[in-house]
């Protein structure tokens, strides 16, 4: 995704930070005092608001916006960041990111440092970049949205995280565990721009993050760089075939046509025989009723990014 960029000028107003201290590994990541200290070193006051799991995120953001802050910062993993992005989409308020998750694909795709001091400096001294965000039935996703097997993997992952703690190894093990159980594939019809096809598949990924695809060693990054979405479709090849494909993906050796099929389009519509499905957006699960429409947002997100990004971003 591309867009014009301008240097951000933060004044003395308070920067509001929404902190999800449940993101990332146990007992890891900056706490409220760490965040306040980091911004004080940069000459900025900051208001840290803890994430309340018992309150709608939209309501918390609405309260923050009533104070008319210049910048609202999401301190958490990709799921938390995606939720804050949903509330700020189309608004002039700057959007800052303090990565605190396991993978942090969105922050890494923008060249935002993973350490607190480096990320805080981007918020204080970086530039704004208007980003078009992907949507699934009107709900944002920054990296990917999924149907089929993957939301079941996320459900297993949370159980494993509760026992072993958050880590990439635990995330990979949860995927293999669910693959051994092998739920029934979906029967779906996909409309990609003007073309339509019906097929069976255990899993669909729709991505809007070229960086994540490259990290996975898979094709499709060029689709995103050209302003489209990339849809990866797992072939219906049985449990053994899916296990081989999963191992290939984990090792960065997945091959198109063998381990996945690729479609590129500005928008997708997916219709399934089962209309109500468990879906995932940036690692957060919920149930949605189809048809499932994937598209880029019309509005933009005024995101704070480095003034001199290193390498390819998004």
C-alpha cells in the first residue's frame, strides 16, 4: 500500500496510549511506567489507559477521542492494533504503534522498531503515512483474515498459550495439533473481481501485508504492492497433504499449486454452504454470517512511520 507522507509535528498535548498488557509473552513487554518514562525522555507527556477486556474497545477509543488528542497509540499485538485502527479509520488523529505481540507483523512491515525506545521515537519524530486498510464485512484487518481451519488453530493456540506461555514455538505446535484432527473442508464459491469459481478447501487466507508473505517465503507480495489483496487457498488434499504443506510453510518452502493456490483481486466475495462461520482477523476470532466480502477501505489510517524506512515495507 502506498500513499503520500508528511512529517508529523507533535505538540505538547498528551499522547494517549491504549496498553494491552496481555499481549506477547508472559511478564514481557513495557508496562505503563516504562511507557511514560520513554516518552518523558523525548519531551512528551503521555496518558496510558489499560485495555479493559470487559469493555468494548470502540467505547474506550471514543472516550479517548473526546479529549481531542493529536495521537492515539496502540501498545499490544496485531489484534489490539487492528482494533484501534478500526476506531481511528478515516479520522485525522495520528495512529502510533508500540509493538508488544508475538509476531508484530504490522509494525515490522512498516519498519517500526520492536523495542520501546525506538518505537516511541517514531511516534514523537516520525511522519504520517495514510494507509488503506483491508476489511472483512466492514471489520478491519491489517495483516490477514481467514476462514476454515485457521480460526480453529487460533482456538487451540490460546489453550496452549495459557499452559506454556506465548511463543512462536507454541503457535506452530497449535497448528500441527489441529491439523491432526482434520475438520471437514469448506465448500465455497469465490468471486474475484468479475470471475467466479466453486471449490473445496480446508482453509482460506486473505492478506494485505506483503512483508508477512515474504517472511513466510510465499508468493503474492506483488499483488499487495500493486494495490490488490492476495488470497491463498489451501488445496483439498487430505490430512497427510495438509501436514506436508504446513511443514513446507513453516520452513519457508511452500510452493504455489502444490501447497497453495493464489488469487489476486481488488475485492473478493466468498459464499459457503455453511453461512455462519468462525473467522479470524489478525489473530482475533469471532463468528460472522456470510457472504464474506474482502476489500480495501475507502478511508485511510494516518499512521506514524519512520522517516527513513529500511528496505521494503508493507
